């Protein structure tokens, strides 16, 4: 499968899920500062990995698209709720080439919209009972409960590092944070939920943990690398924004481990001042140091190793299944993660 | 297993070939050990996290429902029952207070009973006496109410009083209440005032207390005393 077909399939599954989201938004007031803003982020056209992985895994294991649609809606609602809150917490300015929701409205409204999306995400899980039966529906409920718990724990780890201006992080710390904050909800649980639905609850979902973990870490590290080196127009976020935000990326951790004590003191001083007072020039200086110390190359290589490990896991799990477009889609997503430029 | 995997990779499409190239590229490279190191380190983190998650989930299960532990510790079970019983009694007393307040409000709202704290002996009405503000241990307060004999007969009344009942089984002994006069005679259409003097003991525990004053021989006279004690 080529990348164009992959994107087209993801777009189809994404559009299907977006339609599903619209059905769950109440048609009543207050609209201007709540319900009209619910579809603001989903409409901005993300890559649609979560619903895509969920629906593809479901179909690859013999299920139907409509059986996974409620779960895909839930995943997408929760994902976008996280993005809104994440942007507030990170004080980000842009999301997918547009001002973040708290920039276009304000932080209070954005937080409330995120809260509403989390609540709206509950009802599709309830509706799962009608399509999948009580047992599978409850299993998926617990999958989502675990997914959200891990995500907020991972977010807390990262926010804590920033608050305490932690300088002693290791690669393992970073991997743990990414596993919790990103992997469970971007890859592991969408795959697990899809496979549970496709097999009507007959599969051990833990077999997807490594695959989703390798995919998720690879994707996130690659995403962080692209934040520093990608074409801003294609990427949709401000380039180098992560450095200004003080985000603990694998590159920053590598740099802090390898730079001189003086340089480390300079980085820590930069990270200790409030985001809005940080100088772009100093951020550029840190970016140059990341290049000089090979931090970006190290991270890009790590992302590739992990993507390779994800492919190996994929073949271990999926090779016994009959060939299908959806099976190829998952494989192509992994390969895309290795090669993507934005 | 390995043969199967190779077979599948061999017949895979363009993406599969690319994947093979990547995997081969990694293997040929001198950095194989580095890749292996990264993956091993990553797997360790995953295994640790999964183990921690399972442990935490089990602990929650134990905390939420641990029937075996409850059954195996009879003292704990009895303490739970005692606590629950106390809470039930508190709830009952709170409900009683609320009801008496409501009854009193209803009584107040009726025009013919505008004379608050006036008891007509032939109708069983409830009078609520409350402190204007909460009292501290050792403090005193005085309440007044009047009784009206609205029949043609003469009535003799002898007051009796209960202890004051508070939260968590706390009580204030009835000796804290002094009713003056302790007994009285009402002629037909006669009205007399009664004074209740409360002296809180110094060791009174905080909470809302209720006591009852009645006529020893006549159930038509009922006065509820409501006192809030603060630390």
C-alpha cells in the first residue's frame, strides 16, 4: 500500500468518525461558547491515527467498520479533549496551522469545551452495548478507563518535570513518560479495542502492547524531531516551539546529558523563566547545540529503531491473519512513521 | 515461527519490501547493538509499567471491596456496625429537628397561632424553643413559653423533662434544665408564663441537641428544646 492510499483510508475512517461525533453533540444552547466549538479541533483534519487504527484492527480481525464506530468516536472525542487541555497547559499558540482554542477564545472557555468533550465521550461507550453486547462493551469501557488514567499520569510526569525544572532525566524516564502520555491512547488501546471488537472479545489484548508502544514512541520522537526541523507550513505547529515551551524531548535530554556544565547552566536558566519571557534567540542557541551534540540525529535514529521493532511485532501478530486492506493499512502506518517528513 | 514470518515478509507488497530493506539496513549497520540496546531499554520500561499497573489495579480492587478481610476481622466489622448505627441515630435526630422546625413554621404561619410559644392545652401542638445563637460549654440561656387553658376546666400541670440528645450518642443531663415553675395550676381561660433556664455543662460536646418538656399527666403539652453547642 502506498502512502496516498493510506492517507485516503485514514481520511475515510476519520470522516466517518467525524460524522459520528456530530451525532453526539447536543443540538441546543449554549452553542457559541460550547457546542459549536466541540468540532473545532476534529474539523482541523488531524492524521486520524486513533480511529484509523481502531477500525483497521477491528476489520483485520474479522469485524465490521460500524461495530467499531462508537469506540472510534469516543477515542477521537477524548483525544481532541486532551489536545485542547494540552494546548492550555503548554501555552501553545498554534494547532494544525490555526490558533489554539484558548488563543481564539480564552483559557476558561477552552478548558470547559475540553471537559464537555470528555463527557460526550462517555455516551458512545454506553451505546456500544447495543452493538457489541454487555460483556464486550464493558471490556472496552475498562480499556478506555485505563487509557485515560495512563494519559493523565504521563501528562503529570511531564508537567512535573517542567515545574521542577528537572535536569537529571534519562532516556528511560522519557520513554516511560511517552508510554504513559502518548502510546496507550494513540496506539496501544486503539489497536486493542479494535481487535477486541473484531474478535468479539476472544483475543488477549496484551499482545498489542509492544506493537503499540514501539509505534507510539517512534511516532512521538519523530514528531518532536519534526518540531525542530520540519517545514512549518506542512507540520502545522510553530517550529522550535517545543524548545520555547521547555518540553522535555529526547533531544533535550540527550543534550543535557552531553553538554558542558556551563551550557547546562544556561539551558536550565532558560527553562526556569516563564514561557512568555523566554527569548527566541536563546531557543535558537539551544537548537544549534542540539545539532552540534548530535542530539537530533540520536533521536531520529532511536525513532527508526523503535519503528523497526514495531514492524517486527506487527509481523509476529498479523502474519497469521488473511491479507486485507486493513492489515496493510496498519503496516503502512508504521512504515510511514519511519519515513514521514511532517 | 521464523519461517512463517519470512514467508509473509517475502510475499508482502511495496511497504513490506521497504520494511525488509529497513530491517536489513539496521542489521548490516554497525549500530545494531545500539538499536538492540534502545529496544531492550524500552521493553524494560514497558514491562515495569505494566507490572506497576497490574499491582495498582489489584490494590484498588482490594480497597473497593474486600469481603474476605471484613469477614476475617470481627472487631472491625463490629466497629463498622457501631459507626453506621451512630450515623443512623444522628440522621434520625437531624430529621427530628428538621421536622420539628417545619411543624413550628407551619404553626407560625397560621393566624390563630401567631402567639408564638403559647400553648393551648386542649390541642396537641408542638412548641419549639431555640437558642438565638449557638452556645459554648458552660454558657447559660433562658427560654420562655406560655400556656393557655382554653377549656372551662382548671388544669394542674407538672412538668417533666428529658436529657438533651446530641450527635454521636452525646447527651446533656436533664439537670442542666431548670423549669420555673416546675408545676402550675391553670384556671379556665388563664394564661401563665413558664421559664426554662439552661446551663450547659463545661464538658458539653459540640453539636445540635434536642430535649423534650412535657406534662407528666397530659400528653397535649409538648415543648421541644433545640440547642446548638459550639466548641
